[in-house]
C-alpha cells in the first residue's frame, strides 16, 4: 500500500509541474496607429500589458515582439520596462500599411496578434477627424463605470458615408479615454465594417478650457509632423466644436435633434447623409 501511495503522489506532482510549466498568463498587445509620408521614417510602437480580468494592466518587459507586413518580417525587438516595443519603418509609397504584431514563442505569456495601421499619404492630403461618439447610436451609460467599452451599433449611413469620404480624405478616428480601449475599439470598427484608418485614443479632461488646450496640443503634434491640411472634424461635442473653430478647422456637430441653436463657425446636422454636402 505504501508503495502504491508513493507512485500515486509522484504521478500527481509530475502532472501538476507539467501543467504549471505549460500554462501561460494572458497578455494584451496595444498597437498605436500612425500617419506618415512616403519615404519618411515612422516609429511603430506597441505596449505589451497583462490581460485577463484584472482592472489594472501592468506592463510586461523582456518579451520578444515581431512586426509583420504581409508575410515579411519588419523586425523583432524586446519590450522594455514600460512594456513598449518599437521599431523604425520607412514606407516607400502612399497607401495604408497594415502591420501585424505578435509575441514570439513566449513561455510566460500568450496574446492575440494586434493590428497596427500606418496611413502613408502626401502631406497635402486633407485630414478628416472622426470622433467615434459621432458615429455611435447614443446609448445609456454603462452599468459598470470602469468598463467604458461601447456596445452600441453605428449610426445609419455612417459606414457608407465614411467609406465614400475615405477616397477624398485621410480619415483619423478619434476616441476619448485610456489607451487600454484601443484593442476593443479597433475590433468594434472592424465588426461595424468601417473603412480601415488609424485610430487615436486621447485622454481628454472634462473641463472645457483644459479640453481645448489638450486638443491644441494633439493637433500641434500632427502639424509638427508636417501635416498642415487639417480639413474638418466631426463630433458630438459643442465644446470641442468651439475649440476647433478657433483653430480654423471646420467642425461638424452630430446632434440628436435640430434645436435651431446656431453654433458660431460650426455646422449642426442630425444624420450622416448630410455630411458630404456640409464638407464641400
């Protein structure tokens, strides 16, 4: 009996150790989209963080990350102490470069591959900013306040209209919140069949004055990169529209109803079918 017990305990310990070694923790790759110009270097960057059900995502360092363009590797690099892994990329011609990013053979973590969009256009190309609040059907606030992931569908005609406008403009989708929203927001855009375009997630204060300052800072960063034709911005926020008008950028406010209250320097509409004519 003692011999059998010894063998049984040894087998249990062996199976436990094997499962312990093979089990990998969940991780998430946050990919930061970019815009650039032909033959200009751009920094491709992602952040590797812990995943799962944790409300606080910690950065993961020391993992090898690979950037793939179609079937060609653009390079591999290690994630740093802040979880960031980055490489230099020079797109040769205009177009949308879809870069797939993955963890390379990690014994510690597993994560779904992420997509990093790089829009390469001439600097004179007009940029159309699209706040994602303007394309979603308004819904009730989430019951769980720390889970702001949108669950609503896109407004009627929004996908069709933006698909058409993407032929004339370089679209930039703008989301307000933390960078942790990026993976799920990109999934939502794909599920709704929006035209592929870079997504920027900006942390924005609630106070109108500070919000204006933050918008100015972000737009200056884009202008400093050589992009001067910041054509228009579609939003639901009248405060943002006022700030954009002061910056000489055409603002289009998507309102739930026409209250006949004029907006100085901006245009108020209630449906996406009106957008193309307003932008002319």
